[in-house]
């Protein structure tokens, strides 16, 4: 089942085409990177049953900025591990070591994560690099706020901050 691209046009045009899909050349590079990572892990005699590879993160939504990186999630089946926690620990360490390599695509750092298929994830969009389709996009609707709405939003944010500060000072409040 194919999901349409995000329904807004504010995506990084170095990464996405005019229809909101990751550019083919970007997809190809991310597939090569993920294939190299998977081969590297398997070369360490670490069993890895890959279910999919996802391009996710803030770049998929309207909140991206120039500091946003490319989040590449290798989705795996954790049921093959007798102790899934050990596998998660290994993958977390591998992610840290991979980050030190400083690999970039389109002037954006690439972060590689290993994620069990069952683990929850919160992201504005999920693009499968295996099927080359969106699996999920958040149904954003661009709304222009009036000055009164902006003022009210600032007031609510200020009050929420005050409540958080109060809760930190006195958890019983």
C-alpha cells in the first residue's frame, strides 16, 4: 500500500523532488550506505534479520532546519536474539561508532539507527528504501495564525513552562 508524499511543500529541495519524494540519487546513496552497514555488522558474525530500511526524521516534516540530519533506520527482527537487550546494546554502540565517521549526504550528516520492528517511533514520515515508497506521512495542514492566536499561543507556552518549573520544584504539587 502506497502512502502519498507529505501534503506540504516546505521540504529541503536538495533531498526531495518537487512531488515530495526523496530524490532518486539520494535514495540510491542511502541504500548503499545501509547495505554497507548491514554487511559490516554481518561480517562481525552478528546475526541480523533486516525487515526494512527507513529514511525518517525531522527532514520529513515542516520542522526541519539547516541542522537537521538524515536518519536512516535499519529495521530488524529482534525475535532471533535469545537476549534482545544485548543486541540493542551492540547496535547502540555501533551507532555511536558510525556517527564518528562523519558520513554526509547532500551536506547533511547521516545517522544510522538499528530499530526493532516492534519498537515505537515518532516521526513526521517514514520512507521505505526497500520498497521506495512512503509508509507513513503525518497529515500536516498548514494554518496561518492570526496575531491574536499567536499571542494566545505564546501565553499558553509561557504558562506551560511555569507549570513544568513548578512540577520540577515540587513534584507533589
